[in-house]
C-alpha cells in the first residue's frame, strides 16, 4: 500500500512538471535563436558581421566584474575565459549580455601543459573534447553569442605542439554542431612557431587572437616577423605588464599610476588597434573588473571597491566619441618625502613616521576622498594570469590621508612592503598610485 502511494505521488509530480516545465535559470532567450556571425573580407579589410551587419569589436575582458557596464560606456562585447566561472553559468552571462545589447566571445577553458596536462594522453584529450561538446551544445543557440575562444595562451611555456591538434579538433567539433559562430584561439604574443603550427595543424580556426601589453606598440612588427598577414582580434591588452616594468633592487615591479596607465591605453588603442584597418577586427581591453596580480590595482579598470579608473574614461571616449561628463581624478605621482619616489628603491626604518606626497588633478580637489593602506608584497606569485592570493593589509599604520599628503608609520618587521593610495570622487571614480619600499631593521 505504501509503495502504491509513493508511486502515485511521483506520477503526480511528473505530470505537473510536464504541464508546467520549470525554466532553467539563465536560458530565457535561447528560444529566440542564434545570431549568425561570420568573418568577411570586404574591400581589402577583414571584418566580423553579425546578422549581416558589420561588427567591429569594442570590448572588454570580463569575468567577475560588472560586465553589463561595458554597454553603458559604449562597448558592444565582452570576452570570457570559460563557460562557467563558479559564480555565473554561461547562460547567465549570455542573458545579461543580451539584456544590455552586448555580444559574448565565449571562452572554452582548454587545459594547459604548464598546469600539467599531457597532450599525448589521448584518453584525457578525448574526454576534454567531449566536455566542450556539451558546453557548446548548451550555449550555441543563444542570440548574444559572438564566437568561441578555444583556450587562453596555450603557447605560454609549452613544449608539445600536439596541443594545436587538440585545438583544431575542438574547432572542427564546433563547426559540426554550431554553424553560426566564428572560432579563434588566444595567443600570448605571436611568433613564427605558433603561426607555423596553427597554419599546419589548425585549418578550422577562422582567425587568431593576440594578447600583448606594453609590447603591443610593436604588434605590427611581431606580425611581420611571424609571417602572419591575416585577420585577428586583440583579446587582451591594457596596462603595461608587471614583467615589462622596472623593478626595485629587491625584485618587485614598479606600478604605473592610474593616469600613466590611461595615457598608455589611449596611445595603444589609437596607434595600434585603430591603426590596422585591414586586419584588426577589434579588441578586448583587460580587465573590466578587478584582480590581484602583483598588486590589487595593476590590471583592473575598477578598484576593489568598485570605483572606475581613468582608463574607463579613455575607453568610453574611443567607443562613443565623447568624454564622460565626470572623469576620474588624475593621479600623477607619489613620493615618500626625503626618501624618494617609485623608482628610487626607497628604504625606511621600521616603526618610524613618514609622509608620502601625492600629485592629484581634479576640478574639485576639495570634494575628493582619500584612503590608503600598507600591505606586504605577495609571497606566492602567479603566472599567466593564474590566481594569486592578495596579501592582507596591515592595520593601524595609516595616520592620516589627504589629497596632498599621506602620513604613516613604517611596519616594524623587516621586509618588502607597498603603500597604496586611492583618491575618489562622488561619481564613483578613482585615481590610484602605489610605491614599494623596503623596511630595514627598526631602531629601538
């Protein structure tokens, strides 16, 4: 009797679900059908087209940040590194993008040799391919999907060219199950070997995508040296990389101020990305959000608190043709009084009192707010954009913080530290600067 009741219960529930199916979260636009995306060679120029309309990518790399705000600043696309980042599914990302008029270059998180994956292990390679098949089938019909990015910087510290065979197998699979979107792979820089291998082993890739930072100013030379004269996207670029900046005597990179970054980004977009009208189909600036990589402020166009930096003003200008009404404070420099600036290998005495001088420019200096923190340098350093643990700030060392001076006490313990300063306005904008310093033995 009990078994019959249970059976009847499950039959009733099944009938209710069949009559009133529960819609999966983030899938409400799938029924509208996919956008048709293709690459065309028109009048000597390569361009992407979405539903027969030319689409020059005005995008940003975004994973955990406020991706929808790309549209508010004039952008038209975001790029991800994976279909599910642990906080949002690919369908949720696509839905949000669609609601704000954005297209998504969806990343497929291909395993990297530098993380221990063996591309001679045929069973593992096959399992990876089938996993991606499931991901592609789930997302391919969403109207916000622009294309597929197969892997991220698979050429970084690798030795086995069989990875490109796997990349092409993924590209071929995508074209078999999804005939509506372009396919690319993202490279760390570009060199002759990668171009050779991809030409020989990846015939089903539509175009390559290049990722460069400070060296992007020499992109055309890199392309020429590599023998590549085809279409491309620049899928990561932005602030000068930490590996490209001068270091202190104790080996810590010196970060540019937010204004120096904005100036560099403006120059690079204008003189590199927009300059190549024939082959460059657009770009994704890095990073529309915030991350810890050497410092909490190095690569993010937003601060940890969610404030917008001057680089966003620059991108809005290029994406819309107009500067925003309220621009971020300009942060020109930071020095520690009587001890030197960012490039001077500043050494301080533990427990002693110091004053940092900052140079700020803004129409309303009196209306600005300032906060500062001192943190030790990170102990475990990431590579290739991998996760890096943010050091914990040391409490109680900042005495006062104003728009011209920061008063602080140096940490007691000998070691490597950094003073970070954030100047903010009432429009959620921020200027940033930091200075590394080494604490010598404290004086008793």
